[in-house]
């Protein structure tokens, strides 16, 4: 089960990937 912290981390990782 994902927590808010985990979900936020995933979003940040995706954002960095798209930005890169």
C-alpha cells in the first residue's frame, strides 16, 4: 500500500525524469 510520502516521491521521480 502506498503512503502519501511514497506517492509524492514517485511523482517527484517522474517529474525529474520528464525534466531530464
